[in-house]
């Protein structure tokens, strides 16, 4: 009962936001990118030990992640590229949060080493692109081969 009410209020607020962004002709891909920037901001706060602020900022990033798809569907501007872009950027945001916030105060101490981020992002990018690939068969110790 209470959860239904919260869900209805949340959907109503989300629909108002989607309608407003649609009227402003905001590109859903811009919302996706903004969500990643906001995730970086959250990770930065976590790295400096600002956990409450970082948690609130993660919620804001999640809101942008919800809005981008809703705006795309509302404005009928859904594309394969947009779906791929959203998927990859979501994973990049996860990587930012995971790799930039492993230790409280790591940003203050200068002990953080970000050399693995580009490699990890490349791996996640190929994983995100996987729905666009043709199916392939892979067995242990073999090279991937495309299915006929």
C-alpha cells in the first residue's frame, strides 16, 4: 500500500521531469553523459571521505540514468547507438565509482593510481557493444568464431 503510493508519486514526478526535458528538446545522449560526469563528482567526494555527499550525488546520477531512456522513449528518438552509448556510459560510471573510491582519503594522500582505468573502460566498452555483434561460439582455450 505505502510502496504503491511511493511508486505512483515517483512516476508522477519522473513524468513531469521527462515532459519538461522533452519540451526543452534535451538530447537523451547529453543526459547520459551528464550522468557519467555526476558519477565522477560522486567518486571524487568519496575519495575525499565525503560519504554522505557522495551517496546523494550517486542518487542524482541514477536519476539522470533513468531520465535518459525515458526522454528518448517519450520523444521517440530511441536509436541503437543511444542504447549502446547508454550501456557503455553506465559501465564507465560504475568503473569510476569502483576505481576512484577504493580507500577513504586516497585522493588527499595522492596514493591513487589511475593507470588501469583506460584498459578497464576498453573492456567494458566491448562488453557494452556485445548486443550489436553477431553471435559467436566460444569454447575454453579457443578463439571466438562468428556463427554461420
